[in-house]
C-alpha cells in the first residue's frame, strides 16, 4: 500500500506519507478513512516526496471532484492542510491546491516536511482549527 497514515486524536493531526505508485483507489481509501474517522477538522500533513502519481488528468479531476464535495459537506469544518512535494512537483501541486482552494482554510505547499509540520504547529494555524 503506497499511502501510510497516522491519526493522532490528541494533537488533531493526520499525517500521510506516500511511498511508491499512488493510484485513484489509494486516494479513495484515504478519503474514506478521513470521512469515516470524522477527522475533516484535523490538521493534515501530506508528504508526497516518495510517491509517484499513477493518475492521469481524468483521475486527478475525479479526486478534485470528491474533495470539493467533502468541502461542500464540511464547510468551515475543514482543518489546515500542508502538502510536501519534491522540487520538480512543487508548481504542479501548488496549481492543483489552488484549484481546490474553495473552502476558507489554510493550505500551503512545502518542499520540506519539517517546515510543513512547523507551520501546522504555529499558534495561528492551531487557532484556525474548527471547534
């Protein structure tokens, strides 16, 4: 399985690491866990540096549609999102997040996991969390 995650209910953090070929089914399983665990409001750290997307534009659009539907359901109850990518994927990830940035929640793209986690731990981000 190319996506590995840890849910920390004490710190309200979902940490996901991609390692290997990631396809649409992998993302769907992850989103099923997020919804089923009722953690849409948690901070999310997605480290994709070791992952390789196996999704074409149609499948990426499918992920986008599902994310937008979750945004519509959750409204302001979505937690902050930090995405970590390799240098060569930085602008592509930033563009995709820009497209998905419908809800008013903090989102940023990083090249280093430590900086992403530090951002998620800032007082401003912690104060922005729902509930």
